[in-house]
C-alpha cells in the first residue's frame, strides 16, 4: 500500500504542475491473494 500512496502523491505533484490537465481519474482494484496450494483447505 505504501507504493500506491507514493505513486498517487507523485501523480498529484505532476498534475498540479501541468496546467493542461483538466481532470484525473484513478481506479485501484485490490485483489485478494489466492490461497497457496501448500495449505489444504479444511472442509
């Protein structure tokens, strides 16, 4: 998550210094990690 925060801060600085940018839309989709096959699922 720290990398995402830094990337958004860098993007904000870049947008602020560029007068031609009207709007920015960012979509972040977090994926649940898939369970590793090393652990058998208990049923």
